[in-house]
């Protein structure tokens, strides 16, 4: 092979024929001369290793190459004639340093070839003569192109795996899904999110017996043991009453296997379905109460119709008053539907029933009090009462004059004073008030209906300066809301 060909394929070149190769190796140092050339080359061929020697002038004196070629074309030449231009100065300097110091050195060199460039790892060792002096160098060149390619693919795969793992963990942290693994003793080895009211650090390394309450433990452990023993996935919905409160989880449990297929534990995906369960329970409650509420509502409407008809003198008056009262009842129901029948804030109830008065320029109504949420039945009854009070005030009381004013205040009453919510309706600066000669429908709604339906205390005083109505709602009629 020519010198240019040697530079394109490898740092060593090719032998002309086996006889020339044996002759060349026989001319090398005693370190390899006594070994059969065929054994050396066979050992080097699969390892892609090349060995060559150079004298003190860095001229090649011998070479052992696993490829057939013209080694004689390499012998007697120097690095100036054989090395690629890009690495020539750097590699020559390293070799001369080995010659001068007698200390081995390592480096990597890229050699271009007909099928592409190859990366070689060079180990340069000093050759010691009979007098103990450095007479040249012996270089071992190992083709590491494939190793580097594998390492690059490994690093790329690792980066992709890390990126996918980070996205997976981010997705889990932002969801209601927790993924965990346990060994055969059901000791937690990994978990994606805090659970059972405990942090990840408090869970790892512990068992279900140490973490779960006794009333929840049996069913969950049984599912996991079934997956371990049968090798089949297990699914179930379970409840866990921990320090974080009652939580419901939809569990999917899979046996965890090692590379041999042996079951070494379980992996589990736990979906928090507490909100869904609470919604289902609330829906069942609403369905159970639907008939009851419908009957009550019809009874209220029938009573409204009878009492309205009893106190009016014409059909038109009946339609107007009954329609207004029916609208007041519908307004309370709109709020209940809006709040999914959990309850109605009293401030919203006041605003909904008296909104057209609040929206007037220079409003004649003021309302103030702490946050209070009424149960559905209380909201319905109080809504009607507020409507009747406002209607009476508009006809005969403070709202019948531009100078009049109505204040609505409420406060929480401690247990020693009644334990509930006290509501005060106070009219001022209106016409002089006289007590009614007979009780009308409005008075009946305010007094009888609230007392009967809510067990409330109602006190109405028709003072000359204006009506004062005090309503005490028991604490049992309050709701915590959503």
C-alpha cells in the first residue's frame, strides 16, 4: 500500500503478504519477536488494535496490523509523511515528550479513511535499549469509534429519558394521580406525590401497617397481596380516613417483575376520587330530598294562594300579589340552584330580594353583617319574609316616602344569648306607624312561618317612628356552605 493509502485507512497500513508480515515482525524488538505472528494478529484483529515501533527520529521500524497490506510501505517513513495534517504537530510533540522523559503518554487522534473518519486511542510507551536508554517508542492504537458512538447514543438516550421523566413527574404533581411502588413486604420504595397526609420522605421505607389506619388497612393490603400471589392486576375503590380527612382512591395495582419475570413487588396508580364521591353523595341526597322539597314547595304555594285570596278583593289584586310572592320564592330558589343547594349567603339573599331598592339613586336601604350561610329551607323562608317586609315598607312604611330609610343588620349570637343569628329590620323617617288591626298574610309569613318552619324567634314592634322586626335564627339553620 502507498503512503497516502496508509494515511487514509489507519495509522499503520497493510501487509503485502503473510511472509512479509512475519519478516517485519521478526525484525522488531524482543518483546514480540519470540511470539508466533499469527497468534498476535489473531488476538489483535477482533480488538481492532494496531501496534508499531518508531526509533528516536520517529521513523517506523516495525508494525503489527490485523489487516493485510503493505507494512513495508510504512517502514522507514516518519510521522511527517504518515500522520494527518490536523493532528500531526500535537501528536509529534507528545511522542517527543515520551522520548525525552521516558514517561508513557495517552491521547486520542482522528484518522480519516475511505469509509469515514475513525477515532483511535493511542498509548505511547518508551522503548528501552540494552543500556537502559530510550531508543524509540512503541505505540498501541485502539479503534474506539464504535465505543464512542455507543456512548453518544447512551448519553442521548439518557437525556431523553430524563426529559421524559421530568415531564411525567410534572404531570403527576399537577394531577390527582399518585404512582408508587412497593416490595414484596409492601414497603414503599418510590412514590410520586405526598399521600395519607404524609410527605414523600415520611412514606418511603415504611409499610402499609405503619402508615394506614386500621379500619382502612385490611382491604388495601388484601388487594396488594392478591396481586403478589396471583400475578394478576387488581382494581378497587377504597376509602382512607387519615389525618388529612376521609379520602377516596381508585386503585389499580400491577405485579412488579424483575428482568427474569419474577414478582418482586407491586406498582400502583391511585386516583383521588374524593371530590367525585362527595358529589355523588350530594346528588343522592338531593334526589332523596327532591320529593320532600317538591311537596313542601307545593304546600307553600298553595298556602300563599289561599292567604292571598283571603286578603284581596279582586282577581287583579290577587294576581299581582300572588305573582310577586311567587317571584320572591323563585328568587330564593335561583340562589339555591346557583349554590348547588349547599346553602345561600344571607347577604346575597338580602340583595336578591331587595335589589331594586338598592339600585335606586340615593338608596334608602343599608345592609351590614358578618358572613352567614343559611341552609336551603331557612333561605326559602327568610326570602319570603324579606319580600313581605319590603312590600309592607313600600306601601305603608319607610320606603313609601323619599326621606324614609330601612337598615338591615345581623350578628352572630353566642350560646348564652340564644346561639344563632340575630337579624334586625329597622325602619326610620317614614310616616307615622300604627299597629295593624288584623294580621295580614305578610305578618303571618314573617311570624308564623318562620317560627313553625325554622323554630325562629320573631318580634315585631310597630313603633310610631317605624317598624322594628327582630328575628333570631337558631344555629341549626346555618350551613358551612361548599
